């Protein structure tokens, strides 16, 4: 089996489960040495590392709360120290705190923006110090940037819209250095956020099912590849027709 990204180094935030774990597995299968962060799933994180090592890959797991800028920066540094460089940053860590505007707590508002938006900026700022031409920065956003879809999603949608806008700006900043910056916008996908809502969401999807982490990971892998060098500043939707 070919490994198109052999010997590349990636950091995936929020990589211990769901979409993040799918991305970690796919990048490893493509030959990438993968570091990933987790906040509350140490058993799953260590199990994922063991699986990758058993398959002949290289991976490390690091506990880091993406709301803590110092923890995010430390994860970048540790990745570089362990693997000797950094070629790919995948900002996958994200949270959803759902509530309508009349009851939304400002502390929850601040945490949502800290994890979903500020951490993306902090990680990119730290990562580019170690990236050379051909570097890739990819953020997992959401179709919520385009359509809230349900009550109580206003703040979540705002964070994902901010990520899409920031991606365009970062792409302008980093294109002269040969670093591409993109966001992908999954629709309803089997994950910790949708496990209880799967049946409710299916009728909204023309394909009749939720997305799979492997499908999201495949798009990430494409954006990491040499073939995607002309793609930057983009928000790529992968949603089974949810926005159609």
C-alpha cells in the first residue's frame, strides 16, 4: 500500500476519538508521524497510539486543553522535539455547548471561542515557526458556519464562521511561504456530538445517512497531499448534501 506522505510530521488537536481519531489513523496509514492531543480520554488516546505502533507507524499522545494557549504551544514544541519537525497541523479540537441566547452563560461563550477559535490561531502561530514550504494547516470547521440548523446553535455557528473567515486571512498571510491553509466543513457525522441525534438528522441528508470519520479523514489527507498545493483559503464542504 502506497504511503504518499511518508516521513511527514503532523500534529492533530483533539485526536483521541471520533473524527480526530479517524484523521490520526488515516495520516498514519499514509506514512505520517503523528502527534495528537486529547483532553479527557487518556485510555482511548493510549489505545490509539498502541494500534498505530502495532501497524508499524509512529505516534504520541499529549494531554492538552485547547482552551489553554500555553498547552497548545507546548504540544507544538513537543511534536517538533519528538519527530524533528512539523509539516502538517490539523486543528480538530472543538466543543459544542448548546443553549438559546436568552439562557447562554458568558463563561460558556468564552470557552467556546477559546477552544474553537483562539486555539486555532494559537496553534497556527506556533506551528508556522517550524514549517517550511509545502506546509499544511487544516481546520475542521462545520456546516454550521453556513446554517445553524437547530435552536441553541448560535454561538457554535459563530465560532465556525469565525474559523472560515480566519482561514481566508491566514491563507493570504502564509501563501508567500508556500504554506496552504484550508478548513473543511463536515455535515452531520457520527461522532460524540451526534451520537444521540443520528436518527433525527438522517432525514435532513439526501444521502440518507450520517458521515463517517474515514470520509472526513480522506478529505484531510487530500489537502495534505502535493496534489492539493493549489488549494488554499478554501472552506470545503463534506456534508452528504445537507446544504444542498
